[in-house]
């Protein structure tokens, strides 16, 4: 009997052990297969929202409300040493410097805000290639006299022009202080830009930009970035026009190139400040003498092979430049050596058109 009881207990114990083992097996979890995380594509950067008062010539938001969407003004300015110092030129957003007779140079100063132009002196006469460039910005054109041989050309352009020699607009005069100081008469003509907005509105001339000129004049980098051109370091640019020279020397503190004229700092006579530019362009082109007076023939529209240099932020890049052939109203554009339009830094620009191989950079 005891034996039977022992066998029964042993069987019960074995059954209990088997049940426990099967429960443990049931509790074993299947290995978890981790799903591979798919990498998310980077979200595109939101487009930069530009202020409504963006200056279309510099990319800097500094226009007065009354100048938003309005046309700029181009003013011809004497640049020979006997006329120094000019005044009103520091305020300009773009300055072109191009040879005239005898390889002296003349400025064309462009002001984006037609409501804040200062008095500008000494105003000088027109040469045909200056309005050919000004029209690309849809600018009013201000000068004192013309080369008579281009009168028909200017008439064909249908310029919105104000000429001091005819007293147009009532905002031209002679600077008496300069006359008293012994300046020759041709170095004393001034344009009172402070009166311009009122006069041009009263004349009933178109003040709104043409539809195709309502965007920025150039491709600009972002508002808060300063980009070095894709090239070599450049802290000084020397340009030999012939009878005159220009130098632009990099100032690290302001990230601008300060201008010299014939070895002397080029100063605005009213503010006392040296002219300074964020961007410097030297555009090489064909220049020849076209008459016995010495007036120049200049290729102002460039082309795919026209060589130039873009200098900014301490570096220089070789570029090509052009306007549409024989189209004065087209934009001036700058391209890299692969043919892509380049972006430039926001700020004032100096643009020289000059003979080939007359520029040194260091």
C-alpha cells in the first residue's frame, strides 16, 4: 500500500514539474525585430521675406515710403582733379566711372530714392554711353550739357532728361562758394536733388518703375550674409584709365573698399567721408576715339566673352558681363565663367568700364 502511495506521489510530482516547464516556455517572448528608422528628407529653407522698402540698387532696406516702387535718378558728375571735392556723391547707391575725352573720367551717380537726393556738384555733360547704361535701371537722367553730335541719338531714346544748360526743372545753379574759391565755371554747376521729387511729380512724368524693372537690379545674397566671391584674396584694386587712376582699398572693419582718385582719398565735400563701396566691378571693354574732339566710342553692352572682375569682402572673382545687344533698356548682368548669373553682396557698388588689362589686384 505504501508503495502504491509513493508511486502516485512521484507521478503527481512529475506532472507538476512538466506543467511548470510548459508555462515557462509559454512565457518566452519572441525576439523583437526593430524597424529601421527612415531618415527624413531635410525640409527646404523658407524663402527670405524681404522688406517692402528694399533698395533695388543695393538690396538694403533703406527706402523712404514715398520711394517704394519709384524710379531712380542718374546724375552726371565731374570727376577731374580740378573739380575735387565733389559733394552729394557719398549718398549715391551705384557709381559708374568711365573714360571721356583725353582719358579723364566722369561719374554717373545713381540714387534709388528720388525723395532723398542731396545737392550734387559738380554736375557735368552727357556722353552717349552713360544714358545707354542708365536706361537699364529705368532712371531719370540729369546732366549739364551734351555732346552735340549725339543729340539725335538722345532724342531717339526718348529720355526723361533734365539738362542744366537749359535750366530744366529749376533745380540747377552755380555754387557761389566754389566760384569765390577760384574754381573754373565748369566745376561749379550743382543739381539741387532736394527739389527733384516735387518738380518731377508736378511735371506729370512717369515716376513709377516700369513693370520689368520692379525687381532688384542684381541677384543679391541674403540680407544678413556677406559672401566672398569665388576667387583669390584681394585687398586693393588699381585701375589705370589713362589720364586718371582709381584705387579701391579694402577696409576690414567696414567690409568696404574705400576709393582714391589719382592717389588721393576721394572725399565727399559736404560730409567729409571717403567714398566706400561693398562691391567693386571692373568691366573690360573696347574703347576707341571716334572724332577729332576725342569723344569715345565704347562697347557698353558687352557680351558672353566680355571679361570683368567682381571684388567684394576681401576677394576677387573673374566674371563675364553683358546687356542685351543694342538694347539700352536691358539689365546689366554679371556671370561666372560657367555662364551662371552671380549673386552679389548687398550694399553700394562701384562699376568701372575701362580698357582691357589696365587693372591690378593684390
